[in-house]
């Protein structure tokens, strides 16, 4: 059976992507949870993950002796291994667009990532308002996301970015959670898409598990005191 190594569900946006993709499409796998303690070289997390993959990070997909440790590579491996799950759109042009927006998420949006780390159990609208006021990079990233999602929803008619659920929706699920946690302003069409993503069984299952963790990690939340 496939194994997927993930970190804390409340914080680990990268782990969320393949987990949601596999859960939502019914790909059978065993979850291996590796708690974040810190990311220093001598941390238990780093030591555990370094034995699984050379970069010592999550997520990692294990298939027998094979480790796949990049989310795009994991997505491609799953799509090739389970073509019947239609993780990519069947149309060539749509498939190219889906790969492009996933790659853009993979390498971009540094303002949103750095200033609005994923924190599913938190409600931080006041902090979000200050971030929105003070950081042009966040406003630019959100505008790009709004433009991207609006265009794709118009082209493919929804309810997901490419009509039906694909890796693109899994890839942007953590972005949905960030926009929700920090209450960043988006138009109604984007808010409606966010609601649909959060209603997906795979996303709901991840969120429920994140809320059940109750594992406050101060190094993940320097901006918030433990309540």
C-alpha cells in the first residue's frame, strides 16, 4: 500500500495537497504522521524525515522502496499510477493550464506564504486586516489568485477550477484556508468557490483532523500567544 508522510495538519500546507487529492479521489493509502517539533537539523522531525528522503521534509509518498518528495512529482506519479482518477483534466489544453497554475503555486505567491502561514484552527481577521494594509505583496498575490480563479471558473464553468475536481483544486486548497483564516477580501465569485472547496469531503476530513490536533506550536505562530 502507498504511504504518505505528512506533518501537522493545522500547519502543513504542503502535506495537505497530496492528502486531499488522494482522499478526495479515493486512492487508498496509509498516512504516516510526523509531528513538527522544530526544523533544526537535530530535531526529531528532521532526523525521522531524513531517513525517508534527502531533503528531510514532508510530504513524502512511499511506494515500496520509492520515495517521491515533491508535491508536483507526487501529483504526477499519482496521475500516472491512477489514470482512472482523472487527477489532471482529460483535455490537452486544460491539462496544460492545470499544470501551469499548479507550478505557479509551487514557485510563487511568496508574500501570501510568508505573511499568512496556514493555521486552520485560528481565526485571525484583525491580523489579516493589518497584513492587507501593510503588505503590497500580499495584495498582489491575492489579486493574481482572484484573476486566475475567476478566469478558470468562467472558462470551465465550475464548480471546480477545471469543472470537476483535479489536482489544481487540491493544490489551492491551502490557499483557500489562508484566505479564510485571515479573512482577506475577495469578490463573491471567489468566496463561493472557497465554500465549495471547503465542502469537499477530502478537505472537510483534513480540516476536522487539523481541529482535533490541538497541538499549539509556538515556533509556527510567533504572531500569536497561546490561548
